[in-house]
C-alpha cells in the first residue's frame, strides 16, 4: 500500500476516478440507469467536472453497502 501525505494509508487506485461506463460495469447495471439515478438524486455520489461525470470506487462500494438488503433481517421484521 502506497501512503501519500494527502491520503495516508489509502491505496491510490481506491481513490481513482472512473467514468459512468466503468461504474456501470462495476455495479452490473446500465449506463442509462446510472444517468437516471443521477437525475433522480439517487445512487452513488459522483463528481461533476465540467460536463464530465466521474465516480470514486470507494463511493460506489459504500453505496452498495448502504443499499444492501439482508433477507434474514427483512423476514424477522415482517
């Protein structure tokens, strides 16, 4: 693991910015769904750099963790 003064202990590739196509591939969804989630104000956090949209891998992973459904917990709550 490479440490930098800006990101001590964080792997550089973990902070890498990726485009919506790569993000959609990572999440196994369509690019259109990524655009719809942005338009609706839902979905993972993203950066807007001019007209370009970029995602951080860690934001995608955090979002996945937040929307995770535990079937056992759902069954217990019913």
